[in-house]
C-alpha cells in the first residue's frame, strides 16, 4: 500500500482534480475493503482533495476486470491502481492505458 501511495503522491502533486481508479481483483480478502481502499481514499483526500476515486472489484473474473478497466478509461480516469486478477492479461491493459496517457 505504501508504494501505491508513493506513486499516487507523485501523480496527485501534478493535478488538482482528476479521476483515479482503484481496481481490485475481488472482495475475498478483507484487506482490500478494510485497509487498502480506505487508506487510499484518505491519502487521496490529503494529496488531491478535488480528485474523484472510482473503486471496483472484479469478483476474481479477468474478463470483468478488463471491462472495468476499459470503463474507467472511458470515464476519464487519469490514473489506475490495479491489482490484477490475471497479471498476463493485465499487461495488455497497461499498454493500452499508457498509449492513451493514463498512468498505471
């Protein structure tokens, strides 16, 4: 989580308002719901009060995560925090986002 926040701090320092997506693989781990997401939102409020955070989980479904990833890009996300269901499949998503100027 600390490395996520460090990367986000660099991003947030360059914008005053943006959409940031927080995409997790599932809800099976209470860590995401009880620690990672609340901590991420709290830090974003400090670093970029005007930023909007979109949180989604994919229910351990790689195809669903791909749909969510594409959806947040179309919603204007400028940065995506991704914990992939399938890291191999996620590589192409990261390349797509980067080609559109979205930080992952």
